[in-house]
């Protein structure tokens, strides 16, 4: 029997407003940022203090949310931005883009740099070890929402995502789908749990690698470059197992997805950061 992904996306219903698990995973990500940032400010040789960690979290969160929404509208939504500029604020329909959120964070770094007079890499290298666990937390939110499912798979750990089932099964209740699953009648619809793959590779694994690098190498740019490359390789790889967006399909070569196209620049920028470090090292 394969696992049926059937979580209630609502964490708590207050009547006037509903708080979703997806929002909670963002808050958990922000909590990781504060905890690890304060730890670094206290125990590492750095110019940061707790107030600056909190300040950047505010600007960074704005960058992630606004950039993520704008990125989704520009990269994944079918409605042209100029036809409905307010679509960015219609969050009830969902939709966030990591790549747009990353651009938003770069804007936040630029603003924080001007405000505090810190260097670009002084900021970027400090925050990158703090971001990966937040990414992993949000990917867990994607899983709880039953979205961003993978491609059809016969692997024993493959799962059934109700929203990915054919239209003739949409009127079935979770109880009915569970019964069909127990009878093995949904085995042809089992898919890779790609949000969990991303939570592990983009989140936990990337965090461990960047945290390890950050503790052993102090040259400017190495943390940032390592983070971008690790995330980029993880995202590019998992896209081979993740179902392409219905309204986009394959963008190039009959296999490349929008996520892979947008991830290539991330890897390139990461390599540029690292190559700059190597050049400075050789010139010393």
C-alpha cells in the first residue's frame, strides 16, 4: 500500500481567518534564521549583533515574500503582469517562486548594505548558512499542501497525491481514496514525493555543507558561492523527478523544465563567486 498524502492544509481556523500550515513553515524558517543568526553573532568572529540579525530578517522576509510572488507571476502564471498588476497581492490563490524570492533577498542585501555600511559578502556570507533550513521547512509545507508532486514512479516509497489523480476521481472523498489505495487500485498513479527530496537536498544537505564550509573557510564569497551551487545542483537534479508545471511543460530539448532554466543562472553566479575567491588567493 502506498501512502496517500491527505493532510489538512489549515493549521487553525479562527473563523475570520484561516492559518495554513504553509504559512507556519515560513515562520519556522524565520525562526531557524533568528536562532542560528544569533548563535553566529554570539559565538563567531563577526561584526553582527542580535539587533542586526532581526533587522535583516525583516528586510529579507519582505524580499522573499514580495520577490517570490512577483517571480511566480512573471515566471509561472499565465496571466500577463500588465493585464492584472494586482495579481501579486492575490495570495489566496497561492503561488511562490524561489528564484523570485532569491532576487528579493539580493535587493534586501543591497538595501541593508547601504544602511549598515557592511560589505556585500559580509552580509551574504553571514546569511547563507541560515537560509537553507528555511528552504527545507517551506518544502515540507509544499508536501503538506500535496503540491509540487513528482513524476509517476513505481518505487516502493512513491506516494499518491490526490490533486494529481484523473478527473474521474476528483469527487472521491479521502476515505474512498484510502480504500482504493488499500486495494491497490491507485498504484498506477503513484508519484515521487519530490517536495521531500527538495526538503532534504535543498534544505538539510545544503545547510550541512554550507555550515561546514563556513566554519572552516573565512574568505569572502565562499559561503555564498557554495550555497548557490549546492541549491542549484539540488534543484536542477530534483527537477528530473518532479512533474513539470502543466502550463509550462518542457521549455527546451524536450526535457528541460522552467525550474532548470531559472536555476542555471544561480549555479553560474555561484561559480563566479568561487572563481573570484580562487583568483584573489592566487594573487596573494
